[in-house]
């Protein structure tokens, strides 16, 4: 008679957690015989409530501001102005490595104009602008994975 293993295989859990970190997945599940292990993590929220205005100290103007293209939004957005990912894949901002990006913040785009490319299953999918407008924010980084429904671009 085979002896059943009791307890939790911590090394397997660590290995699964490492796979999550390496692949940028949000969850992974493994089932062996009568044991099932599921490891998951939460992503940062896409939207947060606008902060209440607070008086800034006089020295605040001397602190250099740093901006990130994929910074967490600080205001709520009209969903009609947000372009979301229609599929899961890798986001590319230019048609080729080293090429000029399709769009930049402040650029005027026309309906149907390519905003970026999402590579899914070795296929490059051009993502068109759903309407004309001005690019207000770019919420994704070049070469990074995007999930279905993830906010990518804000048009004004």
C-alpha cells in the first residue's frame, strides 16, 4: 500500500510563485492525484478615486516631478474615453523595434488610425482608434503584457 504524503509541499508553492513572477501571470493552478494547489495574486487596480485637494507646502514646487507612462491614474475617467485591450497579448507601441511609436501623448488621432499593436499567438494585431481625438494618456508600456479589458489609452 502506497503511503500518502501529508502536509503542504512548500517547495512546489515557491516554484509556482516564481513562475507567476517570471511570466507576469495572475494565477496558476496545479493538480496532482487528489491534491490541488492554486497560487494567485492581485494586480494593482486600474482606477482609483480622485484624491481630495490638499494645500501643498511651499517647498513642493522645488521637488522635481517624475512621470511614468504607466503611472497609476489619479483621477477617474469617462469609460467612453478609454481604449481597452480587446485581447490578451504583448503590447508594442511601434511597428518595429527602434521605430517611431504610432502615437504620443498630445497627438491627434483619427478614427481607425493604428494606436498600437498587440501580439497574440505570434500574430500582430493592429489596434485602431475607436474615434478621433487627442491622446491624453498612455497607460501601457512597450513590450509588456496586457490583459483583456485592460485600460491602455485615454483619448480626449
